[in-house]
């Protein structure tokens, strides 16, 4: 009888372990519809029509807003690990001075560049105090005339 309970317990533990290793998939950003994207024609479609077809862009270029970006990302999180981007798709729509579509580009995760951050700090002027100096530095500086109520 105890042997059967041990088997059930073992099966439950193994099942929980397998389910806990399944990644949590999170889709972020714009949902692409290929039929709608094919309706965009270079030189014939204007910005208003793009808004009707594709909707509001995820972001726009910072200079003159002549390029619109539609961004999609797929992130997977496994157990206690941080999320990892497994898929990315970026659709760019560039406009000319008449607000007509001038160019359409598409980029993926492989087109991205990894940026290495410089981990330097700017030195500040003044003394560097030890923890003891910080703790006991103000002893004796507070006179009786500075106490509240005097």
C-alpha cells in the first residue's frame, strides 16, 4: 500500500518539475497582418491611409517624424531566469515631403547591434570619508545653542 502512494507522489513531483520548466511566452508590441501590410504601396499610400491600415506606430523617428516604426517582440521566461528576447520584427515606413510612402523596410533580431556600455564613473571633488569618519564626524559640532528649545 505504501509502495503505491510513493509512486503517485513520485509521478506528481516529476509532473510538477516538467511543468515548471515550460517557458512563459510573452508577445509584446504590434501584431502583424501580412494581408494588410501588402496593401501598402510605395508612392501611392499616404500617412493617413497608413494610420487606417496599420494603426498608430510603436514609435517615430526623432527628426521630423518621417519614419514610423512598428515593433513586435517575443520574450520567453524559464523558471527564475530573466526574460530572453527570442524573436523581434520591426517594420519601418518612411515618408517623403508629401507624406507619401517612400520606403518600407523590415528588420529582425539578427539585424540588431549589441551596445557595450562603458562602466566608468566621474570622480567628484572632496574627501572620501571612511565609515568611522562618517559615523563620528559630527560629534562635538552641535553646541548647546543649536539645540531646539534654546
